[in-house]
């Protein structure tokens, strides 16, 4: 069995939403609780959640899950700092991971099945990156072989993991995950989600 950890990024300020989108109501809980539950029910272990802007408000909503919560004090510098915080934490306690999955808290249609599908593809094909493709975009959720962890830790700015996906594009296995196209950034996005997109 392949050991794949999962990092859920939820550190942003949700400036376009105007309030903490992580706490928006969804399926009887919140977007962040939903994302954590989906991740926890997948084959990925352990699960690390990276918080930032609204950490004190969000923490109580996910404390019931046996996941590691990491606070990124540098969340304002962009997504790369959250990836760095997550990778550092997950490596510290799990030095023998084969790969790490990076996911976002604001892609509510991503299911446990999607995470498991990406892990299964990695087990079968062994590409160093297994990424989601949607609307002509290659992005997250994406799985990265442990050989790339040093490079993930050294990412800069707000480009996130896409910079690495682009760098190694010839070695990426991309899988059609149309659900990944739905991310909740604005009040309009949220309304669409509530009415079934």
C-alpha cells in the first residue's frame, strides 16, 4: 500500500467573498468541515489542514476530526507559504511518505472517490505528479511524489503548486476531474453551489 498524506489548504482571507468562506454553510456543516471529512475518509493518511487568516474561528469547527492543524503565520505572502507549512509539518511526523496530495478547502464537489482515484493512478503509473484537469486547466487536487517535496517547500509567492506542475509537465499524468472546476471564491459562486451549479 502506498503511503500518501493529504494537505488541505484553507489559509486565505477570502477577500472576494467578504467573509471567511471556509465557514460557509454546506451540507449541514461548513465548507472546511466538509473538505476535512472528505479527506479523512479517503485512503490518504495523515491529513494536515493549513489555516491562516481565520484560524481561531475555524479551528473549533474541525477539532473533532483527528487531523493535524497547522497555522501559517505567513499566509499573506501567498499559497506557497501554506504549502511550505503543510509539507514541513507532514514530513516531520511522517518521514516515510511516498507522496503528498495537495487540495483546497473551497472545491466542495471533490469527493473521497476523487482522492482515492488519484492515489490509485499513482500506484499504477508512478508518475511523479498526478494532477486534475478541468476546463483546459491542470491543477489541484494533485499528488506529488516525495522526491518533489524539497521543491514544494521552496516554492515562492502565490503561484502554488501549479509552478511545479508546469516545470514537470512532460512527467505529469493528468486525470479529468470536472468537479475540480467548481471553486467558491465569490458570493455568486456560493449561490450557484447552493442551487446545484
